[in-house]
């Protein structure tokens, strides 16, 4: 595979485009061009032939019932006509292809459905979701002018080493089921209850690529994004209303120009790419009202960084949540300022079986605050693949401010480094 071809696959993975030419979506039959491509296949815009196929598909869904029907109607409040046509559009109104797609999606959903799609996100991830989000910033914030939830994703800030200190790739995929079948579904259903005319259960995505480099798109990072994209393309087809890409690096923009010609016009019309946030503001304001658009993207709503911090506070009960990845061979450290009327708990997470010794030092007088004074060893237990954590302040108790402390990790030396994620939870006194 050439470098250009590899970048093209990486771009498609990030966009999760649902099109017959997308290698992530599987094969489908040739599409028929329509004059109104953006309304093609929707209720009120069907040809007689497509209407006949719609009736046959509805009959097939009712006849099979059970898990097959549950797969199709994955969002409880979605109206039948809009739900069924989503699946048919995804397979260009080829009935056999649409049925096969539902069968494959039903198989994909089989195991998660037995766990009710993992309703407890902390239990699913094995860590507080706020800590996971600190390593992979993403959030829903507001609604578009058409009622679609708006999802902001920042893959350029994804820290794969930090993620692997706290959870597993399998747990992340399970968590994605929670997001789609509990969080996202509840947002759609809640909006429809307040706005009965809302019909199109779709999402607007703002994909912020600031910080994305060719090196950043490593195989471990892309594995997470690719598996989530495959799940969405198969089990939640035609739920992309609009994707606005901001801060697109040059290599990404060049690759997009190449693969754009491979895609269905309906897909390319849903995707807009901009080299900066400022150049995208006009388009974002067309889609999202100012009071629903975060201020860092040109609106007047809460800044996404402040929203992420607020969500972390609400979920964990802390005043501030601090995280720092330490890559330790011999030693590494992280300084934390504890303010007046604040107190600190410190946790260390790792997936390494190589132990490092951690201690907390009062930098003003070099007093070791953690007990035992020789340091606390942190390592994943042998025989398990699940990351582990230790609370460094469990014995000594929380550290009270005002104070400046250093969390220090000492490794065994050698030629390779191992990763540890330090998490500071600062509470108000």
C-alpha cells in the first residue's frame, strides 16, 4: 500500500463515511442518481419502485420480529418511515442487501444486547469516564438548528498511551455501545418529546483535527477509531447529518481531495473541510445557532474545554481533575499546586507489569508525604490484561493546601520506559 493510499484509509476511518465506496462499509450495488440527492430515499421523496421495496422491507421486519426487529428500531422514539428508510438508503434500496445488513448488525449487537448495552459507563470502562475523556476529549454540546445533537471530537488530543494505562480496547468498544444506545438515544428521544415534529434521528459532528499528524495516527489509535466507525456504519446507518472538519492539516486536506472523487455525492455534500476554526465559523453558524455553538467555535455557548471540565466535576464530585502521563525508565515527576481551601487525592494507573515506586514530596521542605516513605509500588498483576490503579494517599489521607507537591515515580532503569497515568483529584474543603 502506498503512502497516499494509507492516508486515504486513515481519513475514511476518521470520517466514518457510510458509502458503497467506503471500504469500512462493505459492498453494495450501484446507486441511481437523483435530482435532489440530499432528500433522496427519505419519506416523501421515494419513487414508486422504492416505495414498493419499502413495503416489502417493512413486511420482512414484522415477519421476523425479535432481535431482527430490535436491531432496525434501535431508537425507540424514531418514526417507522424514517427508521426503515435509513436502512434502505444505506444499501441503495437493494432489498436483499438491506436484509443482509440487518442480519449482520443483529449478530454484531448480540453480545452487547445481553448486557443491556452496558448502562453503567464506569463499570464498563473500569475507570471513571471523566478520566477516559481526559485522554480522548469528546462531548455532546447543544443541538443544531434542525434538532440534531452536536458531537465534538478531538482526535488530535487522543493520548493512546494514557488510555491504555486505564482501560482496554475491548472496554472502549463496550463503552461506545453505552454512548450510542443510552446517551445518544436519550438525547434524541428527549428532543423529540419536546419537539414532536423532529423526525430525522441524525447527528452533526464537528471533527477538530488540531494536533493530528501522520505519526499521531498510529495503528493503536486507528484501531479504536476504526472499530467504533465500523459499529456505527453497520448498526446505526445513515445517522450522519453533517460533518464539519476544522483545523485540517495539509496532509489530511490533500488526501481528502483524492478520496472525495471516490464517494457518493450525498456523502461528500454532508462533509465540509476547513483548515482552521476561524474559516469554519460561518458554516458552523449556518448549522448551529449562536447560543448552541460553543464559544471556541464561534458561538456564545460554553467553551468546550470548560464544558469538559464541568462534566468532569459533576461526574466525579471534584473541584478539579488533573492528569499527567509519566513515561518512566529511571524517574519522572509531576508537580501539583494545591490552593487555599483545597485538598488532594492522588491515583496512579498503569497496564505495565513492571513496577515503579511512587512517592509524594512537599517541595517546600522535601518531606515525603506518602506512606510508606520508601514509596508505593504500582504494577499490573501478572496473569491479567486489565489495568490497575493505586491511591497514593490512601494511607496518609488527603493532602491539604495551600501546598506545592511533586508526585515522583522511580523505575527499575534498563533500556525501555513504561507508562503510568497520574490522576490528581482536587476537592474543595
